[in-house]
C-alpha cells in the first residue's frame, strides 16, 4: 500500500495478499525480466 502525505510517501505491506497471488506476480516479473536477471546473476556469482 502506498500512502501519500505532505512529507512524502509511506509504504506499507498489504497483509491480506494471498501467497498464490504473490507467487504469480513474482513469476510474471521473472518471466518479463528473465534475460536481465540471468545477466545479473552471472555478474553476482563472478
């Protein structure tokens, strides 16, 4: 959840989000950025 205030933004987790939805979102991100994530992993692992 993102809450906008006069001082800036407050980020809070959404507690009612289901595990299945979180995993589906993670898979979608990994699919979309597969090449970039693969390159980053090779850089990180030397």
